C-alpha cells in the first residue's frame, strides 16, 4: 500500500465530481484533506471581507461532509513568506514530514500568482521525491485548449463559446465517495475560528439569511432554479426585482459545485442563455490565463492614456448607495447588505462609475472584490474591463447605460428600487427612477424632500455622458 496522499483543497470545496479526490482514493492510500489559509500568497487580490465570511461557512459545511464519511479536514495557517511558493509550500513540507505522505494532489487555479506559486511548489516537491498531480475541477475547458483559427486566444465571446461548447464531450460527474480512507494518526489541525475569517463586527447578518454556503446549498440552489426559473430565463435574467437568475456564482467560485455538474444536470438547457452565462465565466478564465496583466492593466493598451477623474467624495457616494440615482443606489445597497448584486444592475452601476463619474474602473473592481461573495478575479476583471471599454469583447466606450431608462425598462413596477431605497417607496413610475424631475407636489405626497430624505444627484446624467464621450474622442484622436 502507498503512503498517504495530501489532498490540498483550495477553491474546490466539495466531494462530488472532484477529480483530485477520486484519484487520491484510487491511489490505495490514506487521504488527508488539507486547507491552508495563505492570503498573502494572493497578493493584492487576497480574499475580501465578504469572501472570507463565505469561506468560513463553506469550510464548516465541508468539515461536516468529510466527517460523515469518516474523514476530517486539517486546517493550517501559512506563515508569511517572501520565498517562491509562499507560505503554502512551508505548510505542505511540514505536513509531508508529519504524516509521511508521499503525494500531494490538488485542483488547479488559474490566477497569475496562483499559477506561479503552484508551478514552483510542483517543481520543488517533485525534486524532493514527492508525487504531484493537479486536476481540472473548475472549468469545462482548460484555457489553453481553445484557440481561434490563427492559433491565438479568443478575444470575442461568441466565437469563443461556439468553438468551446462544440468540442465538449464531458464524462458524467463522479459521485461523492461513501467512504474516504483515513490515516492511523491524524496531523494536528487548527480550529476554524483560529483562521479568523469571520469579521469582528456582525455586518454579515443579512447576508447569512440570504445564502446557504456549502455543497448542499449549491445543489439546492441549482435544483430550485431549474424547477422555477430557467424556462423564462432569457427574459427573467434581466429583471432585478424577481429571482430570475441562478445565483450560483459564489458556489461556483468556491467550487461547491462544478460547471461539469451544471452541464449534465441542466443538459436540456445547453443552448440557452443560462448555459451561455456559464460560458462567460469560462471566457473570463480564458482571458485571465492568456492575458495575466489584465487584473490591473487594460487589455487595450491605448486606455492607459485615458483621462480618468479623481473624486473621493463621488467614489464614496457610489460605494454607499448615496448618488441620488435610484437604480444605482439600489444596486450598491443590495451589494452592501447581501454580498451580491443582480448582473443587469452590475452593468448599470459600473457604467455610472466609469462613464458618468469617469472614475477608474479599478476603483470599482477593488470595491466589488471586497464586498462580493462571488468575488472572482477572472469574472471581476472581465466585467469591469467590458464596461470600461478597455477589455476583450468590450462594450464600446460610447455605450453609456442610462440608469433611468434602464430602471424604467427592467424595474418597471419599481419593486427593486423600493426594496433597496425605501425612502422613495411612495413614488411611482418615472418619479421613482428620476425623483429630481418629479413635481414638488408628487415629492411632498410621497414624503420625500431631496437633500434631506434622499440626495440630489451627484452628477447630471446628460452632461456627464457628453463629457465621457469627449474624453473618449480625445483618446481616439491622440490629444
């Protein structure tokens, strides 16, 4: 019988359809599941507050699932290390010595720093005689397996997804094992609380009511969505006032469910808008892998010369949902309260930041990173560069979302704005989405005094749009 295998868990916090776990069990040796908390290894994109809250809950659920199969989860904190491989390498070496394990298996990550770290760990431990294997648990297709006709990475979604999805021949997902072989002696483990993932201030209480992290929560979420929503998905996905989207993004990010499971469970929807959203996530990883500088730099180099404004007061008003633009404020308050925001509204609030306020898209990317439970470097980068017009398959810069017309179209009844901006709840129709244009009598009847109960707009939508387009024209002309 072989010596034990360390199963290094990261963003693959499930037992179903887990190739590294399956391979570790097939190795005919004890399997020691390990999670290493090493945020310093992720540099400036270390997990934010909302992500850390979710991770705590997800690890709690995984611990229960492992214990139900006679196993357990070993938790360690990595020391800060400036050496290649980071603190995770230090911990893996410790565990190899303590357990006598001769192999380390893990699921791949695709962020630039993770690729560099994992590559060094792989080379270092192999040179020390350790068997190392990595597996794809996060994507339908590896980023390097899809190329355009010129043999280069795609930069437009539609041909990417057409090519990628046409090649898919995915095996059925592996079921969760009934039993996981265990060592005769377990290494020491920290208590989950010692990782200090939970915030000291209980700002997460509403978030806790909204979400059920863990593999069981992910499966239940998908089942409910397929039963109730996907038939009308092409229309419902744009309506923030109803639950018309799957809300699977945080579960996918933490690997509580894999895209291969969705592909098979939702097989009859493979040609639908729903599966195309899974495709956009794949496209984001395709771009991140091939263009690793894009989390902080525009893919389109000319945008490094774009004339961004600096306005800390406006930025803070945007963050807190106090811009005086109801559709924008509703989205930002939903984000703050629940750690999530409807995708249509994400586009609206992002457009407002980079076009109307003309503040750098990185301000938005970093705020989303800290506040989203589904903060994912590939998707976050793709979304913000798409809105800013500086990335692959980007919305052209001259496309500026008008939050008033967007609200009237996609929140016609006003349910979404009323939920998150309750001080405007008694307004109706166009007054709700543009209270600064409402007649004084209508405001008075609704109990709203602008500047007291709700802010005046911090920017004129028409004037700011024209200023943004002028800045874009200056960039194009090289002025």
